């Protein structure tokens, strides 16, 4: 029986909350607001800004132990940003509402433990609806404070070079929303972003429990308190922009994040794993443009990478890393391509505790994709993943898929 995939969790966040994951989230660092001059005020700013993303997926294992079964599913995300003046306050305030719906099936868990399709993994199994609501206060300095329930995938989608989130770019959780086992893919808390002339600082305080399919108030920090702090430095190399970050996350939790794991990887009560109080992780990440196209502003390509370590128990991941490249072909800047290698390691003590039940090892793989931009609204992506599973008894497998994405 195929193992259920790991739950996604980011190390830092992506960009500001017009997006997570920010180191959520994942994930994590988009260009610091201070490095880009603010856009001019819109003369007739809409009271409600609306955006919809709808992706349909088809995938099938074509090599390895998994049956060659074609699966189909889809994910719809709607985003509503309500200006403060609509709510009777000034426009330094805004309300963000993000309903999402997932349906159908995917090959998640058929080859590797990490989900091969991030959007089809969140917010849960089968047909699932979820709702994220948060409020943001922005100051003239660029500092912002967001409070409420936040989908970390939204932040990961804002990462430079690599992108993220799974509607576009890479689909495997390893790159789309890099898991840390400390920051869940959906969080309830307060997110502070402080841009300066030299760096972008973030401080998050949140409930360590995964908030998918919850209002965000059920657990009320009963598992402890989690934090994320990061600093992102803009650096130019060869005249091309790059962004480099140090991110640290931790919590006071004294048990394994069972909601992030398949049942086979959750140790029995009273085992030698999951009883130590407190956890901590650190991440070094970099995103560097190699080439930008003057004839196509905002388009180009670059390299990216990340190294992650934790202090282990009760965190189920102890180290990971990935490296790759992504961008737009110069001859067709409306298209996008990418390739990346990743490796993830379950904490040694967890592997030892589970050795009598299941033989485990590091999971590693590569992902390749090419997106054909059909128009401003539609794109189609071909995706191939080769994964050597963390389940030692499995052979390395190959997964092929297609994604059709519509933007409105």
C-alpha cells in the first residue's frame, strides 16, 4: 500500500501577504519592498480586487513499483482583497479572503513520501474546501502586520527565480513549498514584515498546529507557540539582482507534528521519539538571476538553492537541501522552464524508532518542467519527476504529468 505523503511546511515565508509560506514558507523571500520604488497610486482604486487561479492536473507513474494509473484532479483558488475604505476605515488596512477548493485524485504518495503535486495535497484528502481570512495594516515605511489565518502557499508563490505554490513552476513539495516540519502549510498568527534600505526582516508568531480545514481557533495554541524570524539581503552579482536569506524557526511543541505525517511514520505513544520539549531549525537560501531580458521586463532566468538543518526530536526532518535553475526562454519569454534536484532526510532517531515497522532512508529526486504560455490567461505545463523514495523497499520511480492553468 502506498504511503501517504508528508505534510507541507515551510521554513520561511514568501513575500508580503498579497500572497506564506513565508519562510513560509514556506516560504519566503520575494524582493524586499525597499529595493523597488512604490507604484504610483491608482486614480480609481477598486474597492475589491479579485483574482482566480484554476489548475487541472493529470499524472501517471510510468516507471517503478507504482501501478501505471492515470489520475485527474483540480484546484481552484480565489483571492479577494478588500480595501479598508470599503469597511469604514482608511486604506492602510485591508482584508484578504482566500477560499480554495480541491477535487479529484493525484499520484501523491505513490512514488515518494514528499507530495509530487503540492496543490493536490493541500488542504486535505478528497474533495476539500478551506477558507483563509486575515487583516493587514500597512505603514508608509513599508512595514506591514498581518493577523489571521494564512495559506503559506500564497507566500511561496512570490519567491524570485524559483516561484512556488504549485499552480505554476515546480509541483513537488520539495521546491513548491519546502517542508521544515515546524512551519505548517496553513497557519494562524501574526506576521510582521519590516523592509529597510539594506534588508527585509520578518518575525512571525503562530500556532504550530496545521490549520487546514479549521477556522484557526480550535486548538488555541494548545500545542505551544511557534516563531519564525528571517533576514533577506538583496545582492547584485554581475549587475544582476539576487536575494539571500537566513531563516530560523522554532516552537515550544513537545510532540511530533503527527498531522504532517502518514500514520505509518507516526511512532507509537510512549516511544523514544517525540517527547523532548522545543524544536529549532535554520535555513540558508539564495535566489540569483543570471540573465534578465531588457526587451521583456521582468523576464529572465537564474539559479536557486537552500540548505536546512534542525535539532531533531520532536522535528521529524533533520536536514534537507535543493538546488536548481528556472526562468523564461529568451525566444519565448511567455514560457517558463525549470529543473531542480532535492534531498530530504528524516530525523535519525525517528528512523531508528520505526525500523521494526518500516525501513527508511533519505529521499531524493529531480523535477523538470516546461510551461507553454498559450495566452495571458492560459498555460499548459509538462512535468517529469524521478524520485528515489524514503521507503527503502521501493524502487526509484518516474512520474509524468500535465497541468492546465487558467488565470482570471
